[in-house]
C-alpha cells in the first residue's frame, strides 16, 4: 500500500487575499508611488524628508488635506499635479480607476474584479457594477469640469487666464473629492464674502459628500418615489446637518472678533454657511478655525465624526450610520420591534453594523488620542481635535499638524488611512474567515 506524500508546509502555499485586503494594499501601493514621486527633485522647490513625502501622499490619497508643509511654497507645478492626481484617485476610488483603464483597453472585467468594485463602492448587490462605474466617472468628471469652467470665467479677468485655468481645475477636483487642499496658505479666507466662490465650492463639497450611489440614483430617478431609502436618508440628513451647523456657528461665533465678529453682517452669513458645509468633510475654511470658541470647535468635532455619505470621498462614520443609530434608539425607547422609515423596515443587521462602525471607530480614536497625548506638547482638546480630523479625513487642525513629532505623524498617517479605508473594512481585512458556524445557548444581559 502506497503512502500518501506528506503535505508540504512551505514553498507551494498560495496566499488568497480577500477584497478588503486587496483594497488596503491598493491604497498602500498608490501612497508608496505618490511618496516616491513627491520626493523627486522635479517635484519640490526645497527638498523634503521621506516622512513628509509619505505624509503628504497619504493625506492626498485619503483626501484629508492635513499638511505638514505648505503645498505652494514646497512643491513645484509637477509636485502639485502629483498631489492633485492622488486626490482624484483616492476620491473616486482605486478600483474605479482600474476598471476605467480596463474598459478603455477593451479588456474583459472578471468576476473577481467586479467583486472588488462591489466592496470598494460598498454595494450590497452585484448587478450593474460596471454600469455604476461608468456613470460614476461621467457624473464626477462632469461636475468637476463644469465648476472649473465657471471658476475660470470668474477668476480669469483678475488672476490671468493661465493661472485661473490651473487654479480652477485644482480647486474643483479638491472640492468635489472633499479633499480641502489649497494653493493659498489661508485656504479660502480671501474669498470669505464672495458669493460665487462660496456657492461653487460649497455645491461641489455637498455633491461630492452625498456619495456616488446617491448621485447615480438621482441621475436615474424620474420621480421621488424612485429614490432609494439610502438616498432619502442622505438628502434629509445632509440638509438637516448643514442647516443646524450653519445656525449654531453663526450664533456661537457672531461676536467673536477672531472669526465672525469684525465681519459685515452679510459676510458673517457667508462665512457661517461655508464653514457649516465644510466642517463635516471638506477641510476648506474662510475664517481662522483656531480662533473659534471651544463650544464651536466641539460642534465641529461632532460634525467631523459624523462625516459625509457612504461611497463618497469623505470620511467619518457616515450620515446614514448616524441616522440609523438615532432610529435604533427611538425604536428601543418606544418599545417597537421594528424600525420603519418611509414605509420600509430597517433590518436589525443594519443596526448591528452601524453599532459596530461606531465602536470600532471610537476604539481607533481613543488609541490615537492616548498616543498623541503622550508624544505631543499640546492640550488635550487640541489632540482630540487633531485625531478626529485625521480619522474623519477632514484635515482641520488647530496648529498641531505642522508641529507633530515623528511618532505623531506616523499615528496621524495611520488614522487617515484607517478613516479612508473604513474601520470595518480594515477589521475585515485582518480577520480570519469563519470555518464553522457554531451556535451557543442564549444568555441574558441587563443593559442600562
């Protein structure tokens, strides 16, 4: 009787990566390539360290706009274009660009590639993925092109047409992808009372923050009844958060001489409006954020933590997650078995996923706050603000970003990466697949 050959433990082992792992490695690869390109002499006016190159590349790919160097003073036009390209890739998604290249080359999109896009766009269904990618690119590039054209017409006569074209393209891409990168050291403070710039940038930020599935659903829907529950949640949630933030910022900062206090009444309205729109994800500012009252800054921390929409370029726990959590609390307080919204029942699995997002995200935030509290010379509130801004990929800073230690910069880079990838996606990429499903006896726990 022949003996079966012993299984080889090494040498022929195949590594099978799941979609979250591939997405994570894809982001790492783009960050690595971006850092190498930004380190080239042609990309910088003054040499930068490898750490700053990686930090800038990470900030661009994760559309965070947290900067340790001044983009205009540090990078040449080539370097700025590299940053802009990283923003576009990170904002629209690595797999979206990969599928776009495959389509241009006429290559067939495999089942695994479609599965990757499904995970990247956080879709629950598999059908129509390629069509969604095509529509996504059309919608995104159309809005960016239209805004760039209008900004060019507005800036051209005073700025010069060549510079106006470049700045318009840069700010359109940066705003639509909720990146907040600016070529002016004061962000957009020079346009604090300008209606055209405020409206155009705000519209791009809002549209980009809604999420690509919402945009495509709006594109395909002819009637309100055709809108999905997710789209309705996003539209109502975005409107409610923006209006609430606008009123609160206006009232809290109305007499603050460091922000709105010395501005004319009309300009105060524009400044409060713009910061309300930008606070959740974009990172642009038309007033000095560091001069705000702590109550206003705490409000911004909450807005940053909520973030933008699912499948958008923005970070945070997402608006729909926040709404689902509110509905779950209301359901429990009212003693209801099911939560119903717009004639639709929300599954308990969605509530559990929302709860998991909050728990995992807060865990990463707590870890980041703990480490930076040990390594940085800053107040506790400044550390919390920096950590939440990094995790939510908003990029706001009270001045701590440029003074971070080496350890602090590495921690912030990790937070930006986790915030962009998504805390659950990161956990799923590290978790081992469950082989057997074992059910244990139920246990009762008293809560509250």
